[in-house]
């Protein structure tokens, strides 16, 4: 029997798209802050080489920018689009929006953790701070638009009520799990009462 050399078959690793890298980076951010978003760590957690990362991103700053844009799209623009695409009245859309942080399932909790981590990151980084400022303005403007469209509030009342509703939603996302769910309805009735 002749001597045969076994052909080296390269170990195949899964092909990842940019979105998979962004998701892993957002998970790392939510768990341990922006310093945990490192290419080597992410590659290891995904079971791939760093080469896969560089196929999709020029460098770590490009990933950080993609994370902010992904969060902006999912945490604000997609929600506004979904609410505006619904057939509900402005009051129905407002009720749906205000109730978003109430969910304690995995998705709302993850979303709240990511947002909290981005807000911490924004204290150290001008790009993240700019993104947060833009999102806060956009969200407040949308709440003001809905409040105005309900025709239940005076023009003078819309701005302050929008700030109170937004602050309620942010606070609820942060501490919602420790509040008796029966209080949610009471709080929202107070905030939405003309």
C-alpha cells in the first residue's frame, strides 16, 4: 500500500454577516460596557477568526458607529414606523408607545440594557453623545406629535407632558421590574389625563 498524505482540510468556520457582529457587540456592550467591545473578544465569542470581522468592518470605530446606527434604527425609527403604520388613533399609538418599556420579557430587558449602556458610553464619547441627543430629540418630538394629534392637551401643556412621559418611559425601562404592574395603569392614566 503506497504512502498517502492526508490532505489538510481547513477548519471551516461559519460565515457571519455584519449584523451578527453588531448583535454580538451590542450584547458585549450591554453586559460589560464599551470597553468590552473588542474585536478579538467578539471573534472568540462567535467562534471565528478576526478576519471575518475585517471582511465587514474597517476597524473597531467602524463597528462602534454601526452599533449606534443599528440601535438608532431599531430603538426609535422602527418603532415610530411601526406605530405610524398601525391603524390606531393617535391616542392608541400613544398608549402603545408608553407601554413599550413595561414588558419584562427578554427583548424589552435586552433593549433597556443596551440603551443604558449606550447612555453610559455617551458620557465618554462625543459620537455616542451626539447619537443619544438626536434620539432624545426625535423621541420627544414624536411624543409631542402624538399628544398634539389627540387634541386633548393645550399647546402649552404638550411640551411639558411629553418630557414627563418620556422620563416615565426611561425610568420604567430602568426599574420596571420592581414596580407592581397594577401601578403602571395608574401612572399612565395620571400622565395622559388632560
